C-alpha cells in the first residue's frame, strides 16, 4: 500500500506503532478500529469494508495519509495532526490544533519516524 500511494513505509509503521502498537484488534474509546485506528465513517469513505482486517485497514490508512499529504502540500506535521484530529481542525487553526492529545501524537509519530 505504501508503494501504491507513494507514502514512505517507515511513516506508515510509525503511525501504526503510535495508533495501535501493531494490535490489529485494537478499538479506541472513540471507536477507531484496527492497526491504523480508522473511524467507522472514515473507513467507509475510504472503501474499507472490514476495518479489523489488517490488509484493508492498512490500505485505507495509507490512502488517507496520501490524501492528507496532498491536502497539506506534503507538510508532515500538519498531515499527522489531521490524521489525529481531522483536517478541519488543522485548517481552523492553521496548523497543529491546540489539543494536548494531537500535539503529543504528532511528536510521538515524528519521533518514531526519526524526523522529530
């Protein structure tokens, strides 16, 4: 999936590590599911029929990362913030929103990815 969408495989791994710690059965308190913690509506919009299926989950998550990278002109910090908080929040604040969870998430993923 990373090759298909032109997203660095190490970035995908960093997102998975921080989203689910590689637990394909992970479900968050907010209802996000699977390796890349896709919300049900997001998964459906990405064409993911079974978010708990690792292959489908990664396909959807990488597709979402590509869409966000395109939307934010390759800005990795804003892309990760949008993956966590939604693109609307990033647009509203003109960058990483002032949410502790999102700020911590972005730092952790960038650190895992080796770019932090």
